[in-house]
C-alpha cells in the first residue's frame, strides 16, 4: 500500500499477521495478489506446505531478478523458489488436492466479505466478464477460507459489509479476515474484532465497516 | 508399416490444415507451458470462427506475447472457454474484455478446477461429472444440481477439443513429452482431450527411446505433431514476467 494512510498495517504486515494463524503441519493455498505475500513471511519452525493451484506443492519465497527459474511460477505468475520435498502435478491433480479436502486453509483476496461469511471476488459491478481462476473450487472445498483485503475501497466504501452486493464466490465459508485495519472474524451478526492494527482504534474501524464490529 | 513421422519442420506447416470452426485448447499458466510459437503461426494462418479453450485469454502482462486476445483482435475467434474473461483488478483491462463487452465474441466462464476436470473427463472417456464447485453462485443458476450424501453438487460436462496447442520441455520422436516444473499445468490434460495435439518443444527433439519410459508425463500416443522451437529471435521464448506496478 502506497501511503494512503500511515496508520494500520501495510500489505506485507497484513500478510504476516494472517500467516501467524497458520498451524504447524498445515497445507496452505495462496491466491493471486495480496495472499502471495504470505509465502515471504518467516514462519519459524512451523512446517507449512504451500500449494499453488497450478500444481506446485512446496514452494517458498518469490525470487529476486536473476535468480528466478522461468519454468516455475506461483498462482500469481511470480517466479518462486522450491523448498526441499517439493513436487509438481498437473492441473487436474492440483484441483483434486483442493476438492478432496486436503487444503487446510486457502487465503484469497476479495472485493467484499459479509458478516455471514459470504465473499465476492470474481466480478465487479457492471462488468460483463469476470475472473474466477481457482477461487470457486478453493472456496467450496478448502477446510478454511481466510481473506486478505484492504478495509475499504479507494473511494472509502467498506468492504466488510452486512451482505455482499456483488455476485458471491461462495457462501458462509470465510472464518478470518485480515485488513490494513486489523484481524476480524465473521460471526453472522457482524465481525468479531480479534486485533486492531497499530494506530487504528475501534471508532475508526467502525466508521469504515458496513456491519457491526463486536468484541472478540 | 511405419507410422508417419511426428516431427514437423516449422510452425506454419504444423498449423496449415487447421480448419475454420476448430475447437482449440491452449496450454499454459501465466507463462510456463504457453504455446507462443503455435499461436503466432495461427495468427498468420488465419483460420476463423475458432473456439479457444485456455485458462486465460492472455494480455495482462508486458511484454505481450502471442495470445488468444490477439486471435480475437484478428477476427479469428467466435468463442472462448476460460476461467478469466476479465481481470480481477479494476485497474487491469484484458485486451479480450473490450471485444467481449462489445459483443464481438462469446465467452463461457468456467472455474479453473472445473475447466481442468472437464478436459480430463474428455480425455478419459467420461461424459460428465458432479462437482461441489460453484454451487450457490450465479454460475449454477438454472443448471442441474444433485444432492449426494447430503451435499449439493453441480453437473458439468466433458470438454472435448479438436486440437491442442502445447509447449513442452523435452520430447522424443515418438511424441513422448516431459514438461519442466510448472510448465506441466494443463498440458497432459489437453493432449488427452484433443484429437490432434501439436507441441512446441524447447529442447532438441530426441530419438525415440532416449527418454526413460518411467519419466514421461504425456505418452506419444496422445501427440501427433512436434516442432522444435528455434533459437531467439526466430523462436519465441519465455522472458521474465514484468511485475505489475502496485
């Protein structure tokens, strides 16, 4: 994020905060955009296996220019590294991993998330086309769905809302949301506040949220 | 009697007989496995009313390489079947999207795992299947769903293709293929889903028998034509993708 506000987390800090929730032994799928930043997070001695929808199992941080392998990309098309024990499969097997419930958590970007855990990330208002990618397969089949998104749109409208206005990717699946304002969990009635980012108070977060914010 | 050879000398010859109205699957995911040379040859060949199946129509990255969006711009495409018909970031506009919004081309938007499985089914002789993906979304409206063991699933049909355009790392003259790292993506599925698989190959094509039978990703019986990619600048090679400005 390019200095729209000095308070709150920047993009890597949002990803780092969410990655703290990954449990030892989890298989984690990272989507396009903000979620790819999670593979740069230092996960300490936790054994986390990163899966990308294009069939890469066991990848690590994005590589700097000159060190990349042009045959290897993550879901966002970035040239990543492989960790020891990595494996490659084709697309049908990659989505077999997803649909058969092997993914402990998928982290995706989104336009909107509702208090009921619905989310929208494939078609913008007024657009004829959309971009689904692997989002619907992941949302329907991963054991958990976490989202990483800016708390508001560029116009300042809330992205955490009572009900999604955009067409949904899946319903009732989101359990944790990290934004530049903090860490939140949909409860049905609103969003439980698990943590607020430095410089963000509850009143500021409430003013920027389209659903009730509740004590965790 | 020996089977006809599979090695074709150049890309123009490899695509010369593609008819108007063909259904063509294009391999590739964000670069690796994308058949740039075959796509460029098809732009010159000029077949029309094509149906193009791929993960995306391309064009989101710079420098731009030959892609389905260019075939659309060239008036060769009637329909695309893709998991992206628009970019997910409002600031990005796919070249394809302008033509789609203007009604110049049809599109079928398919979740990526469903796209892969529809191709796999076509290559495996399975006419249709049920999947949990997209249940409860706009994509499932008006379509057949079925409750199995208490969960709702959506009926999806196999997606057979006339032709597959693929890019592989190594091949032997029998058509056996090896892909390298994430180049594999849709390649093995599209080869099996198509009746005519045409493959651009990065390494010099090896004599039959040079590849270990245990290390083959796509067996040659699914591959009909091979073209070795010439060195740049004559051949098109993957370059480092430029990071999009954030």
